[in-house]
C-alpha cells in the first residue's frame, strides 16, 4: 500500500548521529520512542533531497553531514555518473550545484557521496544500525519518483511498508541485504529507509526484476542467491546503513569541502539545463 501525506512542516531539530550504528544493546539500552506518522513524514522530507543529473535523469539522496555551509549527501552509485554535473534540489525548491566525491571507496557497494554548499540551515539524518530491525517491522521509504501520481506537490513520496526478509548471511551485489514490501519506483533510488523512530536504517535502490534470467540475484562473488530467498522474493532491496559508515573516511569531519560556488542572491543556482521558461 502506498500512502502520501501532505502536511505542514513543523520545526524539527535532527542531528547527525553515528552512535546508534553499533548493534543495539552494546553501547546503551534505551527504550525506542516511536514518532507519529506526521512526524516521520516531516523528518523524512526534511533530510531527503532530489539528485539531478545533467542528462535530465534524477534519483534521491539524503543529508548525512553538515559542516558550516557545506552539506554531504549519500545516494546510490547508479544514480550518479562520472563526468556529469549534478544539482541537489531541496523540497523547498532551492537548487545547488553539487560535487561528486571521487576519493571515497565503497568497495563495489552501490553508494556515492555528493557535496553542496548553502547558507540555509537544513536537517541532517540520524542513523541507526539495521540489526535493530525485526521481521515484519513497519518501515518507511522516502524519495522523489519520476511518476508524480503518488507524490506531493514538490514531487516527494513517503511510503509505508514492512521488512519482509532479514535472513541473508551476506549481501547481494551492490551491498543489498534488507528485503522490504515497498514498490520502489525510478527516481527513488538513493533515498532513505526509516524506522518508526525516524532513524535511517538503510539506503533504497533496487526493485524486484520484472524479467530477465531465472535467478537475477547474485552475491558479490558471482554465485546465485535464489535458493536462499523466500517465495515470493521481496519487492525492494535496501543497503544497510552500517555498510556506509565504516567505509566512509575515518571521520565525516575529514570529508573535503567543495570549492567556493558563486550563487544568486537567493542562494539558488539553476544551470541552463534546469532553467524553466
């Protein structure tokens, strides 16, 4: 079931936190505080951005770091292409030129980092280790699909679903390991998967193939995974968020800053290929 809520945005302060990326019960024992549906929607929309390529294709991403006026966005590698220009679009309509971080090595996992600069104060996602999840747990997918039928006026979509598979002992190609019941659409790749507490537990990016070889699921070593999957297989696949953090630079504080960018008085830059008549 797909549900889209269109509501106002209250003031919510969300701080980047990697403290919860340790498996639950090791560092601290806290009772999770569940957020209301409207709070979850607002939090997801506050941190999720659209990633536009120069060729007119777009995907999604979410903000994982702020340092002064510099923001870092996590997305899928298949959303970006080397040699292209990128634009980050916030739900408020502001657009910013972005730089692909070429120095980050994600070891063939389907992940990439972009950076942009803005004088605005934007929310930063809070992250939580995916081992906190349970089978059939309610989770929420956010992003900017190409199909606007199930989106709000800004193009943002927020979808209810459940964890349908946690039984993989190793990831599929690209780092995908969590199965969900969501119907992910083109344009939503790179967006966050959130739990009931509003924490990001994964990066969305792969749907169940509609056609192709009898077994379209491969492990990183090239062997097939179909014998290990349930029937029917999950509708969508997600990369656990902890796949990102250990492979990022030693500290997010050490990520390089993008070069100084000349902006208009509003802080918005619209290259020719994105300008509207």
